[in-house]
């Protein structure tokens, strides 16, 4: 069983390592740790924005970011946005992802959310099938624009 807890600053190197373990992450993440530590500090200062890690035997093996968003649409539905979902490459396919999303759902319900949403890169077809097995529906098309 995996213990899911809020990340600490000293977990950041392990989280960054998880982010770089796949082809997309390897091409877009950096090697210098300082920007990630600064971003983690900013996250801590923001209400409703939490980095979660999954730990087994002292090793960070999974991570996700959970952000609560209050809004007016859908009859003022509060939502949980799940991002940066990663499981250690050597442990994929062992149910950790399902445990992680169950943890996110528990936290979202406790925060009064009635909707959980996430985005993923369109090239991750296996990941899309995984989310659909967990009951997520591909209901929207998302767009991103870099602000440089």
C-alpha cells in the first residue's frame, strides 16, 4: 500500500526525477533544481494548491498536483484540478495510479468539490485509456498558449 501525503521541500528532487522519466518530461524539464524549489515555495503560499507524493518504504514513487477551483459555472460547482500525475517507471502497471486517483478523489470530496478534472498530453493514449477505466470522460478539448 502506498502512503499519500503532502510533499515537503526535500521531496522536490524526487518529484522532478519522476517528471523527467518519460519522453515528454525528458524533453521539457530542466536539470537545475532551484526553479523547482522556488515554484514549490510559491505553491505552498497559494491556498488550495497542493503537491502530493506517494511513498513506499521511504521512496517517493508517485506524485500529483491538486488544485481546488471555486467558480460560478455548473451551479457554482467547486472543482478539483489534477495535474502532473506520475508513477515511477519501474512500478507502472501495479495499481499505484488507481490508488493515487482514489486519494485525489477523497481529498476533493473533503474540500467540497463536486467535479474532478484533469488534462494530459494527447500523445498519451495508454494514459487516456487508464483515465477512462477510472470513469473520466474526454468531454472537452483543451488549448494551451505559451506566454513568453
